């Protein structure tokens, strides 16, 4: 891991607008669909596949297709959005190649090469410029949101995350330092998006969380160990064994990769492990974060400063969820139900953490992670 001064320590205006949010153009870009015929042509020309079933899959930005050949395992074709840079896509490609070499036991997708042996292609497109094309192995399993939740499952998620981060600790890429919208290092940039929150009490709740981030976290980001992180270990990006739902069988979607403080990875994942209704209040939320951190710590020990800042980082991530999704829903009302699917839960979790004193959180986390 490297210790660097992150871009988020730069001086910023007190009130940021959506125009200052990194990646705002891509987040608000309209879909760039790919037809089944276009996908079939790519699979035939570049991968030598014929006689397969093809099904379009959902995706936030990319065009994704499930490919079931007449013989052999299923795979997934991914065609990047034309506004996503080839450098960012290559970051994802190189991470998966690195994991295949360094940690083949981790349950991540594998890149399937073209007929000429390339892991990815950058191809001209009729509209919107070149797009990156990749073919991945398909991970079978039950999406975690459809499975029963359990404490054993949560702890296994934390342990798997620690093993993933350990495998990525020595990886670097030129795209890693690019500004991305879901980077907690830049959480204070979403403050201007809170104008889309109509409830004054909720606005105040979010501002208090960002104030804590600016006061206690932002000045210390440069002292934290940094590395490449997955940055989106939410339930929708995890698969479990259908027969043994405590066991995580797949890690999906490396589209939010970034070079950042390692503890940001833990904060993102922990924010999705809190009670969905905020029941148990601050004590219940703290116990959940501490238990999750302890399982991670058991695989790869956390530093004292990481533990000190973890709860404020969780709160900052929750604000980012409600602020960015609220802004996007206002711009894309037809897609609002999908964009706001985690909002009510995130508000409940944010409320549960609102009255938690930082000193109490630090003490509990250090006791859980000796």
C-alpha cells in the first residue's frame, strides 16, 4: 500500500454544484444501447462464437449480454458506454488479470481472450466514439439481496473483502488517481446535490454527516494507507451459494475501482451491512460496524487511524448514496425507482448513526480490533 496525499485535500469552495462532481457527465448520460444483432456480430467476428443463446442483461452504464453457447459454460459480453474512457476500462481489465495471476482462488470473473489473444478490444462505433468490448466468464449464484441474511454471511463478506484488498495491495494503474463520482475522498463535493432533498430534517442530517467528514476525516486522508479498491462491495455486487447462503460465491462489477485509502473500501461495504430499518439506533449500528470491521481485521489488520475514521467514512458514504441518487433521479425521472432503490434504507442507517459520539465509536472499534 502507498501513503499519498489524495486529491481531496485540495482547497474547495464552500458550496459545490453538480458541475463539480467528478464524472457527472457520465452519471447523467443517456443509455447507449447495443442491439442483439450487433452483439452477435462481435461474438462471431472477434471470439469465434456461433450457435449460442443471447440475452440482454441490465447494467447501469454498460451494455451487457448473457451468452450461453451450445457447448461449454456461459459467459458475459460487456460493451462499455461511449463516454467511459478506455483508460478507465483498462484499469478494470488489468485488475482482473492481476487477480487471475495473484489470487486465483478469489471468486471473480475471468477475462476470456479474443481469437487473437487480446483481453479487450477498443472498437469504433457508429455513434459516440469508440467502445471497449470484453468477454467475461459468467459466475453462477444467487444475488445476495434474494438470499436470507445472517451474521455468518456478513462476517464472510468482510473476510472475503479483506482477502481481495490484500491481493490488490501491490497493484497500480495510471487511471487509479482519476476523479470518480463514488470516491469517498471527495464526499464533500455532494453537498451541493442536497438541494434535491425536499425534507429539511433530512437535509440537516446529511449536512451534519458531511461536516463530520470535513472536520475529522478530510485533514487526515493523506496519512492513511492507500491502494486500489473495488469501491462498491454492495449486496447487488455479491453472489452467494444457493444452497448455502452464508457462503459468498461471486464478486461482481469492478466498474468503480479507484486508488484510495484502504479503509474507504471497508466503509463502503460496512454501510450496506447495517440494519435496513435503522432499528437498534446508534448502539446497534456501532455493533454492526464493529463486528464487520473485526472480521476484516482478522484477515488483514487495520491501523489505529483507520479505525478512528471508519464511522465518519460510513456516514459520508451514506450521504453520497442519497445525494447522488436523488440528483440523478431528478434528472432521469423515468429511471427514478431504480436509482432510488437504496434511498430509504440509507436514510434510516444515516439516522441511526447521527447521535453516535466519535469517541465512543473509536473506543468500540479499537476494542473489537485489538
